[in-house]
C-alpha cells in the first residue's frame, strides 16, 4: 500500500516539578509523497474536504513540490535521496484544520535503504523547525541538543532522545527529554496500521470527530493544568535562522 493510517494513542509523562501525565486517542496518515494524487477521494489534496492534505503544511510551507524540497535538503547535507521512497507521517486536516506538533519524514535512497529521518517540529506560536539525522544500520536512535522552542514550560537548554520503529504493521515514536537536572519528560506515539480507504476514513471521522481541533484544545488544556501545578513559564526566543538543523549525534 502506498498510503496507510495508523490508529493509536499519544502519551506524555512529565516528572517535574510535579508529575503530569495524559494520553489521547488519535490517528496519523503515512503518505508516500510521490503518490499524493492517488489518495482516496475522502482525503483531498490541496482542497477542502472531510480530510485533506495540503502541501504547504509541510517542508518549505509555500506549496512548492515536497519531493524537490526533501531531495535538496538531503543533498545539502550528504544524503542522496533521488529515486528513493519518502514517506511522511502526519495528522491530516480534518474539516480544514490541522496542527502537527511533530511530523516524521522517513527517507530512503534509490536502493530502498532507509538512510535518514527528518523530524518536523511545530509550536503553537506558528513557528517550525526541522532536524535531519542519519539512520545507521537500520537503527533509528537519535540523541541531540534541542535548538527550537516548543513548550513554554521547558527551557531551550535540553537534550532529545528519539527511538523509532520503521513503519510497518505498527509504528512507535518514543522520545525522552532531559534538561540540566536530568530526565524531565517522556512522550510516545504508537499505532496499528489500517488501509487508507474510504471505509477507514469514515470510521475515524465518526469515532474521532474533529480530532485535530481536539489536539490543539488538548495542548492548551494540559498547559493550563501544568501552570496550575506550578510549572514555571518560559519566554521564547527566536527560532533558528536555518530552517533545517543537522545536529551532531550525541552519545546516548
């Protein structure tokens, strides 16, 4: 299948200054960027619909071809992606709205080997940044210093560790965030693959109505609860000038 849906959950667990945990039922699409015109009719490309995917929601964010963008970014940083499959894990728009805190690009070379992962991170202030890291011997285990302000309750001086399972019957993206005082936050998304077809999309629309609006609402609701628990508010700085970071991998 060129495209699939992952039906699952997202979980966050913060351990300081007080424990705070939440879990929500969500779903993601995994899309082959070379087959965006071959999606089922309920998932429209660059048009309003029950579900939709807009090119301008990702990559250069100007509607330019996503294949050209990712190949150019890869080539600038030593990854040859021409002729290789590239798949994008993200929320679709639901009734015209989407917010993707994290989208993940799985990038293969022409031989079919997974060689790079691009983490596309967005914050609720309308800013975006990308981290591009290599895949070595099929292992997706990345640790790097944070460069982009996301949560107003977490300092920029922190370190990420991401562990991913490549897309298959299931997918898992697990991350840990540590600051100068040690482990701070664990987050994970996991889901089971379903065919991206009309039947699946209709079921998801009924069982997860307006899911993307609930994602944004949930972010602000959980932020309010964190604030009430005494989490200190941080002022955000300017995002990095370069939209793509290729951080040096740290020893885990």
